C-alpha cells in the first residue's frame, strides 16, 4: 500500500470531552442541490454519497485514486472527473466549469469544480486537497415576497429570503434574466456576462405593476467558488404598515403612487411589506440651501427631541447656534461617542458654550444638548497684565475674524476649542507684536509676550492751552534723542510707531532752564 497523509483534528465538546478525528487529506464538499455520488476512476466503484451542503473526507484506502462525481436523481449519463493530481503547488486553485450529458428530453447538467492544494508539508506524491462541487448559478432572494426568475425558456421560483441553486444554465455565455412577482415584472431583460463581473457588479432592474407604476430593483453579482456566479436581489426600502389603517405611499413630486399598491394594500390587508424605491428620475435630487436663510435651518425647542436622518456618509457633521448667539459653531461629528463643549461666538466675540453628549443606543446615535453652566470649560484665560491680550486657536489656514478675541486687562475669560479636530494649541498676542503658541496641556512658564511701550517727555508749556503759540512748530514739543546721543526739542510726531503707547511726563519750565 502506498504512503498516505492523514489529518488529525482534536476538538472539545461542551462537557469537556476531547474528540480526536482522524481522516484522509482529501475532502470533498457538495454545494449542489442534489446528492453527490463519488466513484473511483480506476474501477468506477462507488465510494460514498455526500448530501447537499455537506462535506466528507475520502476513505483512506482510496486517497491516491482519481475520482469521478455524479449528481444523483438527475437523469445524468456522464460523470465529472476530479483530477486533483494536476494541482501540485500549495495554495494553488484549479477552477472548471463543465457539463454532463443527460438522457433525451432532459436538460444538460452544469457544475463548477474547485480543487485547491492545502498548505500541508511539501510532498508532490501525497494528496492534500480540498475539492468543492458548486452549482454554476445561485439566486439569493433578499425580498419580502416570492419571485420567479426567467432565464431563456426556464422558470425558477425562489421563496422570500431563500437561495436557489441552478444547474441547467451555461454561465460561460451571457445570461438574460427577467424577474416576475405576483404584482410586478421586469420591463426588459437584465444581461449578465461572467467576463464583466470582476470583483463585483451592481445591476439595475426596472419593474412595473399592472398600472404601469415603476419600481427599481437591484442585484449584486459576484463570482463565487469554482468560478460560479451569485446574484442577490434586493430593493432599497421595505415599508411595513402596522398602524391598522390604510396608507397610500407616493414619492414626492412623482406623477403616480408607488408601485405595488393594489386593493388589499389600500384596505390595510396586505400581509407582505411594500417594496419601495425612488424610481421617478424626474424628481429633484439636489437641493440648494442658503445658509443665511433661517427657514432652511432646523430649529429645536427647549426640552424636546428631534429625529435627524443624515445621508452624507463622507461628512456626518453638524453646526449649532443658540438663539441668543450671533455666530454658528464649527462643525462637529455626530457619529462618534463622546462628551465635549461646543463653542460659538456672540456679537462681541465672547465665547458661549453648549455641552454635547453623544451615545450609541441600538445602532442609533443620540445627541444631547445641555447647559454648560454645570460643566466647567476646559480652559480659563486669566490676564493679570495691564494690557489686553488677543487669543485664538492655532490654525494652518485662515480663520474667521470673530474667532480672534481680546481678553481685557485685569480680567479672565472661559474658553473651549472652536475646532474640536484642529490643533489643540492657543496663540497669544499683544497689540500687533510677535505672537507665541502655547500648549495648555503642558504646565509651566511659556515664552514671554513682549510689546513696545515707548514713552517720551513732553514740554508742558507747549501743550498748555494758555500758551499755544501761533507758530505751530513751537507747539507740542517733546524731547528727541538723535543717533549721536544729542537731545533736542522737536515737534511730536503722532505717526511714528514709537508713540503707540504714551506715558506723559509733565515737566516745569524751571527744569528745562536747569537743563
């Protein structure tokens, strides 16, 4: 007897017992709607019968044989060969689509085979393969009602929520598919070609009811095991009427009511959900909103709740504004759990706050707004100097002027980040001098803010209203120091930057006489 590879599998049951299973290294899986008979190729001896949707290992004495498979109860005359020895490299997969001749007046039986070499220790002569026999076409019905699939001259019924495996179609050719229900049927056939599927394809089927009302149905097409094709049918919406009263549904701005609403639906006696889609292409799909128009904003009264349906997958953000505040807040995400302050600026650019808490309840994000008076803001700016300080959040790009605020001298102000997702650093500046960036999370003394505070000495007599001379060059005289150190009296120049902040010094004439 030649050498063979065995696979040992150890599992544990619920009662703690360990189960050791020993099998051959060739496993055959039956994904056909019929039982699968396995034969040895040499003697055509029947080895085993595999029920649908199950897998079994080949008996160890026949592990080196080539195999033939044949579906049972299908009036098939031929057998399909499983040549596992052609797949030698670990991880390699061989896919085939083939047909089996049937008896006269019977349809040809099609199937897909997938032979994969598993990652066992390398030894070309020893088997170590997984074989899967699959139906070439599988229809998955994700609709709330039963449907009939028409392909060529064949009709295949598929129950609601069920799969139907089809073995009588040639998937190597383009398939023309029609869908029919008890109320709807496709307007034109949908064509599916295996060569155009790639990693996946979405097809659209337009259906109409007896009154000509449209419904858009969609199908996801993908390639499966062995090169088989899988088609999943679905509609965007199911509408279930549990109110007990008749409801008539219609797409806004459409010419007719939604498809499928027959007499039993209008009498609230329909047992099935109503399939619905926005099938009227003439309806508006884009809405232009002027942010200055208050009528386009959503108003939420105090102590109330509102359901917010957000369709923008790439930008689930929201801006808010208190009714007593002028400016809107920066946008914040509403699809992340968290709790934080939202800052909005008043008419005088003073920060105003609202506390936001976002939780996830049964796959629904709940956003709660509360007063911030019971939650201290994360930052307090205390200006103990004698000059006002300008502050703002650090930003790489330009920001609104209302986000640059002054903290007055000898005062303090509460602050929370305007942009929750921007840099968590603050910029401080005195007058028009150089600014510095500070990180509030780092304790200690940061860079000093420096500003110019030039002072000059005035000649009191030249500023006195009683001694104003008709000669303007003798009025408003101050001391000026020249480059060589000489001090002279000169007329005050208010345009110089050195006279931004003035500290007046009153000096009597007698003092100048002494000078």
